[in-house]
RNA sequence: GCCGAGGUAGCUCAGUGGUAGAGCAAAGGACUGAAAAUCCUUGUGUCGAGAGUCCGAUUCUCUCCCUCGGCA
């Protein structure tokens, strides 16, 4: 039952490994990649940045190149002898987005399949992972920096008013007190006249979605341990290096959130070590909680998500999935 | 031992003669080109203990206990 050799009955599938921070996604994804001739496609909104390694939880590795299915040379990241994609793809000052991620990741996914490998989507940015799996098409309105700057200081009420003038229907369903939501809605409505309905095109076929879900006690312990390990192994140097050698402004570093936010302040002498540590830990726990909330919601709309705890759970479900799939055929 | 300031939600503290709130934490939720971001909802606790005054005390008085300063 645990055969690692592909039989003719096995069908190609994409493994998806999600879960909160510090739940052990990377280790499982890498192990699955070795087991099933796979390549990892990262869905992590921070590991895309070069030079942010420790605090983003990158597994040790190096940048390398490979030849894709069309014969082109492409970049990848190699960790534990496994190819990883969507890691170290942009400079930290680059503004990236979920839409860009989905577009690029779809191409990479197709290429992995074309080369006969098993794609393993792995990441903690559930928004990105779900959008990729479901093939979400975002309104094709890129961010408008000057509009955003102009709206930045307006009250939610004023923003809502503006949105009502453009798209009253959408104004009824947005979060009326969330500036980020309101500004994006105004941005889209200004460009297109109204907010288009969201559509899902080109979802990933035959996904096996595995969700790591350690108990909260265990997770919080792991988060704290990992955080202290980062403090001890050079995250402060990394931040200083990003600022001096990579010329990443301090404000930008703070924008990355979590430890980058607090360690940057600590490195600059604005907060004590104790404050930095306490706040980082608090924010990490909040983050993990939001990831779990997202996962629960996704589960409500997708009954095929499977909760797992170990690598052998993952392998067990992979075997079942590839050998005798439930009727989830394309229609 | 004396003087002073306090003891109210897990923490920091407001507050009132008619049995109490805020922030943070915690829990839950939202999320469609910022997502490690952004935002929403949820607060009954012997108001340190005992006694007294009062129709009624967490609020006033007394005693005690504890904490923190200062003086010895």
C-alpha cells in the first residue's frame, strides 16, 4: 500500500500542504517531494523575498537554475535536494500581490506537470494558496499608488461614501470599517465602473489538500521555540544586512510584519529586547489564529480538505487519493 | 515599628451610596491584485477579609491581612 513506484492506475495529482505557521509544513512537503518525485511550489507571501531568510522560516538552501519543459532556463531554490519554486523571486522592495502570485504560480504548476513531476503546493499564506488551487481570477486592476496615497488618510465613512457613488451594490457588502477593503474597492470601481463578480477559472485539477493542524498548545510552544531560535541565529544581522547591503528602507522592513516589524524596531533601539520578544510572540500567535480561521472557512466550502498530523498521514491519503479517487471528476 | 500610596476581569488600571467599566490578553469571525496586511464581534468579576453606619456599601467609618515606596 505504501508503494512509492507509480503504477499505471495512479493519476496525476497536486498535493497541497497548508497549515498555520510553525506547524511543520515545509518538512512534510519536502519529504513528500522526495517520496513522490515532486517539486515544491511555495505559497508564502514572505519567502518570495530575497534576503529575508531566517524570519520567513526558509529552509536552508541555495538558488539554482533548471531547464523547463520548453527548454528555457529558469530559477529555482533548492533545499534538501528538492526543487522549490516561488522562493527568492523578488527584491524586498518589490510590491507583490496575490494576483501576481496566482498568474506566475499557474505557469510554474503547468511546467512541473509537463515535466512529469508531482507539484506540491506548500505555504502558510492561505489566501494565496486557495486562490491558486481554485484558480481565482482577480479583477485586472493593478494597484494605483497615487490613488491609494490620496485615500490613505480618509475616514472609513468617507471612503464608504465614495464607494457608494461608484458601486452602491458592492458598498452594501464590503466591510464598512476596513480602509484596506474600501480603498481597493474604490480602486477597482474607478477603473472598471463597478466591481466585477469573482470568478474561478482553471482550478488546479485533482488536488489533495492536506492541512496540518497541531493543537494550539503544541503550536504555540513550537512558535515560541522557533522564534527564540531565530533570535539566537542571526535574525538581527539579517535585518541590518537587508537595510545596509540590500538598501531596504526601515519602514519597508517593518511592513513585513511579525518579527520583521519588532526586530527592526529593536535593532534601531526603539524598543527593549523584552518588549520586542513579547510583541513578536503575541503577533505570531495572532497570525497563527488567523490562519486557522481561514482554514476553517475554506473547509466549510471544500469538504475534500483533509486534516493530518504526520508525514505518514500524508502518505496514507496520497495513496488513497491516487489509487482510488472518489468521484470528483471534471464536468 | 512609624508615615504615605494602594489592593476592582488573566494583566494594567478607571469609577460610583443603589452589586461596575476601558485598554491589552483570550476566544470567535471577515477577507477576492497590500493578506506576516487590514478589519469586526464577545467583558459577572466573592470590587482583599471582617465588622459598623445606612432602607441599601464595591463606594463612608473602624479593625485586620497583603503589596509598594519613604523613614527608622
